[in-house]
C-alpha cells in the first residue's frame, strides 16, 4: 500500500525532469518566442498586484458586494475564514478583470506557440504565425468554458457552505467551536474543488490545441483523462504555482515595496522589474511544457482497480469531429 502511494510522486518527478530536459534542449525557442509572447501577460499579472490594492473603486466595490452577498446568505461574517476569503476573492476578481485583455491575447498565443512546437517535435524551427492562428480559436473557446467551470466550482463550494452553516443554525448546533470546525472543513473543500477545476482547465487547453477539440468537448475529454491521475497532476501543479507565488512576492518586495516607500522609480528598478516578469514568463512556459508531457503520458492510460485484478486501457476518440466522445475500454488479464 505504501508503494502505491509513492507512484504518483515518482511519475510527477519523471514528468518534471522530462519537462526541464525538453526546455533545455530547445531553450533558444522557449526563452525567445514563447517567453516573449507570455511577457506582456506576466507584466500585467505583476502590475495588477500593485495597482489593484490601491484602486479607489474596483477592489472596494467588489469587496463590499461580496460581503453583502455572504451576509445575505447567512455566513458568519465575524469568522476570520470568510474575511480572508472575501479579500482574496475580491483581489482575484479585480486582477482577472485587469489582466483579461492580455490573457485572451498574449497568454493564449504563448500557449499556442508551445503546444504547436511540441506537436511538431521540432521546437528549434519555430512554427509559423498562421499555425498559431489555426489553434487560437479552439484555445479561446476552451478558455471561456474553463472560466465557466471555475465559476461553477466556486458556486458549488459556496452552496455547500451555505447549506452547512444554515444546518448548524437551524438545528441548534451553532457555536463558536462548530463554526471554527466547519470553517476549517470549508477551507479543505474549497481548495480541493478549486484545485481540481484548475488542473482540468489547464489540461483542457493543451488538449484543445493538440486535438483541435474546443469548448465543453475539451473539458469532457480532460475530465476523462485525469481520472486516476489527479494526485500526479496536483504534484505537477504545486511546484510551478509555488514558484510563481514566490516571483510575485519578489516583485512585491523589490518593486512595489520600494515605490510605497517613496523611492523614485529609476531605470535600474524598471530593468529589475522586467527581469522578474521575464522569469515569471519562463515558469509559465515550463508549466505548459509539463502539461503537454502529462497530456501525452495519459492520452492512453492504464487504470488498475484497487484489488489489482483487472486492467483497462482508456482511449478517447472524437469521431469525425462532430462532438461525440467514444470511450474504448479493453479489458486485459493481469
């Protein structure tokens, strides 16, 4: 049993090593075209961390609207969990609005360039601009569906929390300890739902660019492909997201903190900010490469039941590109 728990981590480690090897093998392409395409998006993300908190209208408006919504739903606003959640949601929504034009253009073009290069197996010879255009529309439609999925995951978590807190109040179990316990359980539930939605969204973008499936069909295929590999996907996403969070913290410490102290912006500070944004772009490229390799590894996957008696090969086929998903399952003897 202990060995089975270690298998996902070992698979994630191999995928990370292959991703780094692929990046270093073709570093000229990935550090030039792909990273520079993602550079404006990275700048917008980092700048939003500085501009959104000091906004005089957008952030406070979203914060108080969410606070009124939580209050109307019966959530205990005195709970520290909902105070932090409200603040983080407000910042995320405000930052998403600020970066939306860059996300729908530069970010998706960067994704398209990496996916197209890895599909051709020759990243050293850059794909043409028209090849980016050919997979941009599927990526755009899939990204819109991903946004709906993430909103649905948040709504599901809030609905379950709403029912739980009203259950406590309705049956007389409402107390400080019960609220604290339920808030802790809500943190776990919310994190699990959002993490699964994010990894499915990330995988569906790669699937959309590789197989030209778009929208809900790409999401459906990603849900089937991720089955039995959720822990591996989470292990892949964790290091990259920690690195991106560290880069955002570095930008806050080196650039935003200096400006708040009244330090006059200089060319050296601007250059340092650009280098931090470029480093952010590099990790976005590595994340996309890792997702592409993970997609290829689970396109045809073997799923063994818990007792180890049966094995299945699951293949996903889109027949004639008409939106029909066929699951071909073949049973094999152990």
